[in-house]
C-alpha cells in the first residue's frame, strides 16, 4: 500500500470540489486498511474513509489528515435453502452494479435503490433510501474495523440503529470502518410500488403487477428524468434531509400551505418534503447564486458549475437554510457530509 502526499481530492468526489489531501491511500484488503489507520494514528492524523465520494463536500483548503479510499472488492451469494439469499458484499463494490446483479438473480429488496451513486460500504452509513425502500431493512450484519480497539467485529442490524438517513456510524463518527455488508434478500418477494411517483408510473402504463426488473427500470427512468446525472453535473444529490417535525407544527404549516406533503414516521412525527418547501414556499427551484444552483427539476438537489468552490456551496446552502427558517420556522439539516480541514 502506497501513501501519497498532497493529492487533489476533487476528482474523487461527485461535487468535484476540494483542495488537496495531506496524505492519501487506496486500500484493497483489510490488512491494508489496518496499515493505513495505524499510519494515521502514529502521526496523530485524522482520517476519513472515502467510498464513491458521492455524499461529501470537501473544503477548498483540502484535508490535513489521511484520506483512505476503500476499494476492498468481492462478493458472494449463498443460497441457504430458505426463502432468502445471503449476500456478503465488500465495501468497495459499486452500489449500482451490486443492485443490478441482485435483480439479475431475481432477488427482491434493493431494486428501489437503483441508480444511486456510491459504494456498498457507504450504503449503511447514511442508510440510503429511495422510493419507499431503505437499505437498513435488508442488512443482516456488517463487518467493521473498530478503530478504537483496532479489532474487526460484527455489528448486527440492531447495533446499527438505522433510521431515516441515520445510523450509529453518524453518531460515533470515524470509529467504525465498514469492510463488508451482509444482506438478506428475498427469493420470492413482492415489489414495493407504494411510493406515489412509482405507483403512478405503473398506473400510467396500465401495469398492475410489475416484475422486479420493471420496477428497477422504472426507478432508473424516474431518477433520470428528475435528478442530475452525476457523471455530467457536479452534485451530491439531495443536499439536505427532509425535516421531521411535530404533528402540531405540521398542522400549523398546513393552514398556510394546504398542499405541503407530509408522511407520518413510526414515532408519530411528520416528515415533510423539503424539495416542495424550497420550490413552492421559498421560490428557490433553479435559484442560482454565482456558480451554485438548486437543480431546475428538484430543488432539494444542489448543482455546481465548474470552478465552484466549497465556500460558495456553503454560502448557498446557508441562504437556503435562512429562507426555510424565515418562511416556516424549520431548521434544516444537511444530508451531505462536510469534511473541513
Ligand atoms: N417536490 C416539489 N418540488 C421540488 C422537489 C420536490 O414540489 O423541487 C415535491 C414532489 O413533487 C413530491 C415531494 O416534494 O411531492 C417529494 O419529492 P421527491 O419524491 O422527489 O423526494 P424527496 O423527498 O425530495 C427523497 C430523497 C431522494 C430520493 C427521493 C425518492 C432525501 C433527502 N432525498 O427526495 O434521495 O431519491 O426521495 O425516494 O430523503 C439523495 O439522497 O441524494 C436522494 C436523491
């Protein structure tokens, strides 16, 4: 494993923004990962593990520690004779290729998570979710390096404390590094097309019982029509989380904005659509300040022009936070991770 110095981070992220990493390395095995973390510890450096770089914004000054690019590859599919298939996928595997392979093998559970950029190891960290599915629901366990003890351990689904775009990894930041994810996918499941837009897609096409492949293709098409292609645009997808507010607050807002979409969470609170608020309440769909805009078809997604800086993105997001607070009283939270010097 080679540790490089002063490596530009921008090309390793979908925002394509960020100065140099003081140290940078790529790891392709658990042994190399241990070696990299030891290097950082010996030098008292902070370290960040990078997957596909699709949910992170690095500072223009770069990062003064070590960036570890996780490229631990490999996956195995095991049929244990039950209704389920157990799949062990290493953290460096590409998420979208992985989803494609599971659908190809007629396995149900992650087809609604098609077309999401990033790596398998990052999926549980922010509990990726889309079109009514969340990855946490099909994860059985994870193998992680506990950097506090420098031992590899297994974390169960329960240990991970998954909730909306959240997991233990966001609270004990930097402590655990995911090396392998064990999924349990159903061999004879039902597709889930309850998400309004997905259901409507099939109603319009007069398809009442879509197949697994049809659902995957529908998600790909819907995303293509609505979200910017990260290979073309500089973006990290949704920049903020949808806020979760109390029922009273929701009722108060509904009086002013009767069409505000809201979905009841298991704890009774309401998750409201921030894209709708930015668009219909804050008039911010397609808003541009300098090199940064909200995407013309989805206001929750930020896009940056070549030459945009992290400071511009932060200033722009502050402006959106301010507008939302002023109009609704809601304090919004970032969905994208910020990694600043
Ligand atoms: N809406 C508007 N205007 C907009 C954007 C949205 O009116 O500019 C309305 C939509 O019409 C809809 C509602 O707001 O009624 C929700 O919009 P959408 O279905 O696009 O979903 P979202 O809540 O904005 C979330 C995820 C996306 C995921 C979609 C689909 C978060 C932070 N984002 O967006 O994930 O693809 O649902 O399930 O939860 C990502 O994380 O990067 C991401 C793209």
